[in-house]
C-alpha cells in the first residue's frame, strides 16, 4: 500500500511542493486526493527535503489538507492494436463512445532510444498526394519533416489532407496514422473529429486531442503518449506509421510555463535552456530499425510567432529534423491551397527516395528544373515591379508565365485532390512545355525527349 503524505507546503501554478518524503523517483506517478476528487501528476524533481510534483489538472482546491500518494511507477500508455479507430484525450483516456480499451500491455511513455548502429537509412517514398511535397520536397519512410507555418494559416487543413491521403507504395504495406493535437481550440477539436470520421480516415488512425483549456502539464505528455502508441504499432505490429504532431509551439509554451513555475533561469525568449534536448527526445523517436518490420515517420507542425523562422522553436526544430515544409502567407492571401512555398522548403532525405525504383526516373531532374525556373520567376517579379514587363525578353516572359501557371496549376490543387506521383509529374511536364525544350537544361536530354513526347501524345 502506498504511503500517504499531508505535507504540502506550497502550490505554484501547476506545481505542488511536498515535504518529508522517502523513496521517490523522478517521473513517478502521483495521486493527490482533495475534497473535489483525485488529481494526477508526476514527480518533476526530488531532493532530500522536498519533492516537486507536476499536476496534470488544475491545482485549484489543493491545500495542506490534501493527501499525496506516490505510486512508485512511471507514466505508462496502455497499448493495443484496438486503439486504431479511437479518439483519446491528451492523457490517453477515450473521448469517443467506443468500447472499453483492453490493453495488451502498458509501456513507459519516455520510450527507448534507437541504437544508432541499428538505424536503417530512410529511403522509401511516402506519397502524400500533395504535389509540392511529393515532387519537390519528398517525404521518405522513417524521416522527420516538420511543417513551418504562421498563426492563422491553414496548416491544420494541410495536416488533415496528409493524414487522409498518405500512403506507402507496396502491395502488403499496412499504413497507420497517429495524430496528436496539442493546445487546440474546441472548434479545432470538433473539426478534427468530424474530418476523421466523415472521410473514413479514422479507421486507420489513433487520435489524441489535448485542448487549449486543458492544463499545460498535460500538453507535455500528449506527444509522448502518441509516439509510444506509434512505436508499438510500428515495431510490434509491423505498421508503417505516420505521426502528425500539431502544434509544437503550444507544446514548447507549456514547457516554458512549467519552467517559469519552477523559477528556472530562462534561456532564449524565456524558454528553458533544455528545450533543445526536450524537442530532440521527441523528434528522434522517428526511424526504421534494422531487421524490424514497420517504421515511424514524423510530421511535426509548428506556428512561428510573428512568422519568424529564427524564433527558438523553428530554429531548434530545424537543427534536429531533416528539412521543413513552409506554409506561405502571400500564397494563402492569393487563395492558393495548400499554400506551400517550395523555395524555402527542403527535404534533406529526398534524394534517398526518388528516381527509378522509388518514384520515377524523371523525378529528380523534373524537381530540379521546376525549382530553378520558379526561383527565376520570383526574381523576375521583383524586376517587373521596378522596370515593368515591357523590359523583359521573350524568354523572361515565358519564365514569368511559367511561375504564374506553376502556382495556379501545380501548387494550387485544393485540399480534397489526392494526386498520385505520376499525376503530379504529368502536371509538371505540362508546365515545363511552356518553355522551349533547349531551355530545360537541368533535365537529361533523353528523359526530356521521352516525357515531353509522351505528354504531347497524351494531349
């Protein structure tokens, strides 16, 4: 039987300070019994004289008369394949009206680091159905590829589109999505639930929803519960799992709130100095283990405060992950959906998963040519703003027309259109035909001849 203590001497924000305890370990589950019921938390810090408890619920009502029980076990996630199709809250409790979840086992949410020597190189193409990602910033199995966005931009719509459409090429591949919303509003929560149910995406998904009204400490465990579930489905059940985490900015702000309550010395912009390590503990739980079926691929989504890509959250995320997809405010203002700007976007592992044997032989060259022409088109737009279009050469006018059509036909596909990689490449070749063949210098002449003729024949 767990010993009870009534030695609370202070409550500060989400933290409860308990004196004179014995045999208490970091991360132990704690139950605090109050007149309003039992509240749960975990040990955040322990010393000879005092234990700091991080409460997952509101600390209102916790006084010196409250009883504190230390359960001598860490926070665990009950895992089972039956979690697929279920909607849970930020602590892993069911939010839907489904049957009781009977777990096969319970796992520590901290997880175990993948031995670097056991990691396989990510290289298998994951089709998202979004042209700007599949062709220009390809996602590969086992990668961690974040989406950088700004407040008010449709990053959640892009997240849902990927959750609905993502698939791994292969006849016998089982694919699953683990979706974790952190600090989302009631309206966003309803929209996510309706979207998953109405589109049928819920059947292959496990959804965790931590709301903005929920306590900040709960936000810190939500992604760990989601990743523990993903690791179980991947490495025990052989699923190819895509984990979508939104919004990591809300997660980092919860870290800052708890750090301030602990009166820690702040780092950049008030965030704790250990935020890099903390984020790495989450992001590095993606990968493929040699000799094991299944994989964990991550798409963390974060909103950049004031659209500042140098803010600590996107800055540190960029160091840890393998590129970024950037959602652009100007494209959004033009009504382009999804408004992905490929110029600042990057997938560092793209070369591993494209080309013959993965997507199609023309993919790498087409991607390079699209990028070069669109970048040139953007430069010409700046020039036109100064000297006008009359000063442009015939080639410049064609490049400018390409840039317009590229945004209209390639980037702007809507949130309901699911393009195969072949369809995306076909749209790309149509756009490239705007320019004379000898201007497509980044594409191998044999590939150029083969696919330009093919597209003309299809017309």
